[in-house]
């Protein structure tokens, strides 16, 4: 378990992102591309990984989708623009291929329904929704513990997340 995944982590959101990028170096490069207008959305997505304490396994990505849909305010046009971007589309396509295609991804998502319902319940208990876009500096410099208290964000415990159940052998 990483520090950003602890409910009472005193790391700031920015420090949590640095830890997240130390584990996911390829994502840091994508999120910091100065010549791509959609890199900001990628970074905002990475902030949600940190805020909600989730890694990048397909299961955690699926659960993060539920946290995002139910626990954040986001712009459909900004997200849609990101997914249409050829550079980021190739990353998404690589992930989908890694798990056997869209049908396999759908089966994974459906199999996680019981955990997704737990996420939805947690989001319904939030006192306000997280603003997905345009995160101000003062929020970036706020400890995760305080942000989670302010929004009443309760993380899933590690034993509730079935990580890497679907990863295919890379032989």
C-alpha cells in the first residue's frame, strides 16, 4: 500500500501525485506533454487516482470510473476531447487489447458490480462532489486527509479491491 492509498495520509494532493508517478512513470510523461491540450485531462484523471486511493489495475480503473461518475463534477466535452485525441486513444486501445478487447472489458466491469455499488454508496455519503477540472493550487497543497474529510471521501479498503484478477499472462 502506498501513502496516497491510506485514508489518513498527510501527503498533499501534489505529493500524492508525485508518489503515483513514481510508480507510473509513463503516465507522468503523458500528463506533462506541453504540446498536447488534452494532457491536462490526463493529469486531472491521475489526481482522482490519488484522491480516491486507487492504482492502475483494470479493476481499480473500473472502480475509479464509478467514483468519477458519482463523486465528481466533470465536463463531458473535455473528457470526450481527451478520448478522441489519437495519442491518448492509443493508450486506451493498448489497455483494451491487453485484456482481450471491449467485450472482455465489459465482463470485467460487470463482474465488479458489487464493489461498484459500494463505491456508489460511498459517493452518496460525500458532502460535496470533487471538481474534476481546474484544481487550484491551494487544493494541490492540501493534505489528502483534510481533503477526504472535507468531502467525506471514504476509501475502499485494500481487501475490497480484487486487483489483477484479470491480467492475462504475458508469455
